[in-house]
């Protein structure tokens, strides 16, 4: 919106989706104008609008004018990506730490796959893990984490959208219900068997053919 059109409008009219028009935001602006003390609001979740669910830092400062009442200068800094990257880094560091102490393979795999699908982590819709069976020479599906239907996906993302679970939270959840890994997706994943030798032979033939056809 052009600045000229904003002059004379109330906050709800000018920025209807802003945090500043919420009860907490209006109270913060009023306090700054009344006391003159600046206020910093850290990691505020935007409640609605085009930037819904983004995380911002807000700095409100009183500005005195030669004529008329004091004004409030509001600086909003979007820190969503910074927080997400810090969370990802801490999550991955903790995964590396706990790997050495977990003997239950399914428990470990559940923790790792949940880390890459939940909350503000890597945000993959689903994650599956396949392991090599050296004796039979096949790649076998072991576990899957994620929704098995559109309805389940909606429920999961509504629940996890605002959560930032730690690795310890995930492990506690698994310990409380080890059957969480036995999902329809895991059942489907465990039906996957890919012969490695045949695949490798096919890949080598294709690579040789491309190389000598140039």
C-alpha cells in the first residue's frame, strides 16, 4: 500500500494482520508512548495474514515530535529462518550424541526419522529408511515415519506445526509407546526389497554404454 494512503488510518485499517493490532501489541505500543522506555519482543509468532506462523523480533521505540503527540517507531525483523537453522543444528548435534548410547535400532531410527519430519526441522513430508542385508544382497525397507493418508497428514501437521521437539522428547515419546513405529507406512516400507547385485549390474551396463556411445 502507498504511504499516502496510510496517513490518517487506524492501525487495524492500515495493517489488519499485524501483531501490533493484537491486544498484546497494542498494549506494548501504548506502554512505550506513555513511559518512553523502548520495548523488545523476542520470537513473536505472527497470528494471521500472509506471514502467518512466521517468527519475528519486534522493537518499539517512542519518537518525540515538535508538534503533536509522540509517535511509536516499530521495527519488525523476521527471524524465522535463523531460528529454524539453529534448531536444526542443535537437533542434529544431539542425534550424533545419542547415537552412541542407543542399542535399540528401531528406537534410534524412529528418533532420526522423526527429526527430519517434525516441527521446524527439515520438514520432509515422509521419511523412510532402508538397510542393506549383506547376506541376501538386497536393500530392505526397515521403518517409515509420516502420514499414510491425506487425513492423517492434516492431523499430524496441525499438531506438529508449532512444536520444536528435542531428541529427548522424541525418545520419551517412543519409550511411552514403542508401537508408534508399527504404522501403515512402516508396514509398506518393510515390503520393499531391492536386489543390489542386479541393480548394480544394470547401472554398470548403462554407465559403460553411455561412455562408449559418445
